[in-house]
C-alpha cells in the first residue's frame, strides 16, 4: 500500500493545494498522513471561534478527503522560525511514515511562511535519508516522488497536472469544512475555479491540480 505525506504550512492549505489528489490517493488505498506546521491565526471575525472548533474544522476536512491521520505541530504564526527542534520533528515523521510520495508547497508560493515550510520540508527530507540525527529514528529511504502544490500564488509553469474531476466535489466539501476561513474569503469557489482553469489549459475539460516536480526517484530534478 502506498504511503503519502502532505506537509502543509497552515490549516486548509492541504485542501487548497492538493485536496483532490489526497482524495484520489485515499480512494486508491493509499495511507495519507497530513502534517500541519503552523497553528491557525485568529482574525477579527474569529473571536467567537474556540480552539476546539478550529481543531474540528481540520478533523472534518481530513475525514472528507479520506485522511486517516493528521498531525498539528502548532508552531506560532508570524513568529514562525525553523530551528533544530522543528527540523527533527519533521524528520521523525518522515522516518516514521516512510512515504512513497510527499507533497509540499511549491518553492515560489506567495507567502513567506509557505516558502519557509517549503525549505523546511526539503531540508527534513535530506536529513531523514542521512545517517545522522539518530535521535529522530533510523534513516528512511527517499520518496519516489516529491511534488510542490500551489496555494497563494499559482505556479508560473506547472510541470505536472493530476486529473481530479471525480474528486472535485470532495475537495470543495473539505474546503467548506473550514467554516471560519470561508468567513474571510470564498475559498470553496476559488478551489473549484482554479481546478477548472488548470484542466482547461491542460486537457481541455474537467478539473485538475497543478504541481511543481521537485524530486523523482529520490533525486532532485
């Protein structure tokens, strides 16, 4: 059975970036683990939302997509900094899950924290394969595929698209689970629209997700 690890900067980024692919993989029998690095930042419209309600949003979205396990690292927003402790936390997950496929934000995504998590993920991937950092467990083999997904800034040049026409309604439903986020912007409409645009420009119809190909068979491209 394939093992998949999705590394997301914030709650809902996993849905926006690759929710259709997550659902498609889960439907095929893959074991999907999602790790969310940074905790949800409260906005002016979130005063009535409890921490438990924020957590329920993520749990509900993962259930819709078929994710069996999700982990939240609860790093602070805007004070976010990558250190050895955080590196080792992600390395430990990589060595535990030993994924065949990894999803991360693409390198040029238009948010500083998304770019920082991209760098964190790639450094942790190297660390997880090395003979060092024994406190995080034994080395893991490299994943066969590492893909960068788009969240805030669409990819200037997509290198791979995944047909998620059959999963688009699940992706939208999962996005709608993030009820607090929808009070700030119509992300459910946005994810459907972007997937439609990506399909039109690649296959001419349906819905697709676009990716940067970062690594194939464990070697950088």
